[in-house]
C-alpha cells in the first residue's frame, strides 16, 4: 500500500496519524506539490494529497475517508466511539477558510489579519467549550475529531505563537500541546 503525502499538509498529517495508530503497514511517498508524481495523478487526477492506493488498486483520496478506512481495520483505543463529525465539518469548512486568510492575510487585503484571526477564534471558542467536558473533544478518550482537527489548530497557532500563548483558550492550548508532543505525532512527522 502506498500513501502519497506531503509532510506539512494538515490533511496528510491526519491520515498518517490514523494509519500509524491502526498499524496498517503503508509506504509513505513524500511528494512535491509543485511536481506531483504521474502515478499519483493517474490514481487520483484531482491532485490533492493524501492519496492512499491499496494493494488491490482501490484509491482513497480524501483524508477523512483514509482515516475511517484505517480505523475500520483496527481501532484499539476506540477513536471511532467519539467521532465528532459536526466539529470536523466546522473545521474543514469555515475554520479552514479563516485559517487560509489568516495565514496569507497579504493575499486577502479586503480585511486586516486580525479580522481573519477573529473568525478563526469562533471555532477555538467552540473547542474551548467542548474541552470543558474533558481533556479530549469527545470527553475522556481521544477520538477521530481530535486527530482530524489538531493539525489545523497547530497551523493556526503557528501563525502567531505569542498571541496564541496568551489567548483566552487555555484548554485548547493544553489539548494541542498534548497532541503535538505525543509519540504518535512525532512518529508521523519524523522523516523515514
Ligand atoms: N479534501 C481533501 C483536501 C486535501 C488538500 O487540499 N491537500 C492540499 C495540501 S495541504 C493539496 O494537496 N493541494 C493541492 C496543491 O497544493 O496542489 C482531503 O481532505 O484530503
């Protein structure tokens, strides 16, 4: 099995975390987004990573589908029990759009950077409130939503770590640090 991936892509990160956790053996092919391999484009002409090609030739080219496929094979800690689909949709929709504008505010001069940050904060507040119920988004146990969303919050934090460090989202701060300092996250970010 082969996973076409890009190390810094948050969609690829969540797919790599789910695959690593499930223990499915997979060969990671790091691609350049500027020069995507022909065999990846043949498998998935839309040209986004991650793309998982199974041994029987089946192609899965949406990160959430790759996560769910991996967890259906093996989910030892029950990540699927705390799915959090609505939160993931909020992340992948409005929050991701705000994140793009916040990261590349110079390309979106219709508003100042802080406008986009405040848009993103609406989701941080949703997460903060959710985390009042326990250390993970689904409560006591880590789940699919934590892993699916964390790479995007990491990017948001990375735009201005000083601001993030004093923003009124202490539970989100603890949560993101727990994930990005985990063995799982380190394993999927270590070049092989
Ligand atoms: N909905 C897709 C989105 C994947 C995506 O947009 N990946 C970006 C990289 S972070 C990409 O491949 N963009 C194509 C490009 O930059 O050429 C998924 O969840 O897998």
